[in-house]
């Protein structure tokens, strides 16, 4: 679980390390971190959640493409009984898998 960042609702200033109740040093917006008043950590969490879903979808579709390319390459190779279709498919599939791996790593951030 990512730690929630308490941000000023008005200007988005990071209120970490300040008193539970006070005013934003940036814009003077009153906040209460106990009740969440004047803060927008929940908004940020919604955005974060949507972003995570998008990243997960990107990773999964890249893995899906890799599998599709491998399957097509294997099928073509089987059809023509020779050639380098599967070899090319493996190379392209590996590229997609690499991209998926990169995407997966960045998913955590
Ligand atoms: Zn502010």
C-alpha cells in the first residue's frame, strides 16, 4: 500500500509533517488531517487507482501481444513447413515481453 499524501485541497501543497490542524503555508486554506477537511488525499488516491488499472491493462495487453505474435508465428511456420516465421515471431514476442516487463516494473511506481 502506497502511503497517502496529505495535500491541500485548494493548491495541492504537500502538507506532510505539518500539524493535524492548521492552514496551508502556501495558500492559507484551513485543513484538518484528522477529518480530512480541506485536504484531497482521497482524490489523489482515486487518480492513483485509475492510473494503476491503466498500467496493469498496458502490461497485460503487451503480454497478450507477445502470446499472439508467438501463436501466429508458430501457425505460419506450421503452415509453410519451414522458413523463419517462428524465429521472427520469437524475436518480436521477446520484444513485447521485454516491454511488458518494463511496464510491470513501472507499474509499481
Ligand atoms: Zn494550499
